[in-house]
C-alpha cells in the first residue's frame, strides 16, 4: 500500500519502476526515491493518491512519469530537479505543495 521513507534513496543503478494495473500502492513517502540518479521512468499505478515531500527530488534523469487520475496530493519538492518534459495534472488533484516542480531541467508543457 505504501513505499516508506528513504526506501530506495540513492539507489544509483535503479533505472525504471513499473507497477501492474492491479497494484494497491497508494502512497510514496518522503525521500523514497531521493537522488536515484539513473531513474529515467516511473509508472505510477492507478491506485496512487499521494506523492509525499521530496519523493523524487534530485532524480536528475527522471523524464517519464504518468501521474494517474487518482492522485490527490503532490508534496513539497516532490519532483525538484527532475528532467520531466511534460506534466499533466489530473482533475483529481487537491494539493500541490511548494517547490513541487522546482528546478525542472526540461519542462516545456504543463
């Protein structure tokens, strides 16, 4: 149901993360994938509701994410310093904390 604080922090060889459509993952906690420098894509399952503070901060190569329509909250600096080119914010969003997309190196469209 959740990925805890600092779970994969600085996993330098982790390149992509995918979940099945049947995954029950709902929350990615603080710093869960912080500074995973090889992470290029992350496929959020449709069950996601919250991405907490700094969850993907400093994942400098993270370019491909799909924010599911179920997401309600994106935490402080969650995607600070990533390489995402396009961000689609679903209508379900209730909260985007400060600096959520600070220093995006390649964002061209929101």
